[in-house]
């Protein structure tokens, strides 16, 4: 189930997941530009939540349009907010697009290509990766709880560019050059 800040039923859980993630990211000096949160769990026939008996493989499909257009999959990370005690939650990166964890985040096209290379029958591929998927995260965990998916935007943050004026022969004009601070959209700037 996706936890949403704008959904009355899941807003408190979303805020709890975000606050836990933010505290862990601050502690390790990491940042992200966007995130969403999931509550992955299984309920038995009696309505009780059950945990796996050992490691299980988890695959999450991220639908097209869920990430902003300027997100590179190399910046995407999946964090498991794992309860390790009654009041303690450990935040663990379980998958990423940069190869820093045992889990992976890949484009849906890349996963489909890998399945074809492995000679998976064509009719079974839609069962493995839906046509709506933009990205697929795959990882192993020994319990379920909240998971967050974070990313960094390629165009967010201050950018500084030095601009030098040159003549037709490549000589600098005006000495030191000009410094330009760009805003988050990098489409506009103020030349100083």
C-alpha cells in the first residue's frame, strides 16, 4: 500500500516514515529531492499481520510518471525502515540504481531485455514486468514494514557558472569573467 501525505488514512504513517528517513539521512549526511513510501505487509486469514520465515525476494514496480522527468535511475534508492525493537527503527538501503547495495533499481526496459537474454518465454515477460512500469526495484529482506523510495533530481539545487567573454581569436575580454548564480530550474539566471 502506498502511504500518501494527502490521504487521511495513510497521512500519519507517511509522516512517520518520512521523519524516520529524514533523521537517518541527516545522520549520514545524505539528501534526497523526492520520495514516496510504501507499507508492505501480508495479512493472514484471521486478519493478523505475518512476517516471512527467513529472507524473501521483493520486487517493486514504479509506474511511469511516478518519478519526475529529470530523475536518473542511478540516484534512486530503496530504504527499509526495519523495526529492530519496540521503539527502534533501523533505516537500511536495500536497493539502488548505482550498484551500492545488493538490491537493484533498473529501468523496466532493462529488466525486459535481461529476461529476453535469459530466454524467458515472451508470453511470461508481462507477468514479470507490467507494461506500466518505468522502473523495477528488486531486493531481499527478512521482514516487512515501511519502505521508502528516494531520488535526486538532476536539475535541483544552486548552480554556479563562470562565463568568460572571448574575442574571435580566443582571447579573454574583461579580465576575471562573470559569475552567474542559477535558480533550481537552471533555465534562468542573473549575470553579475
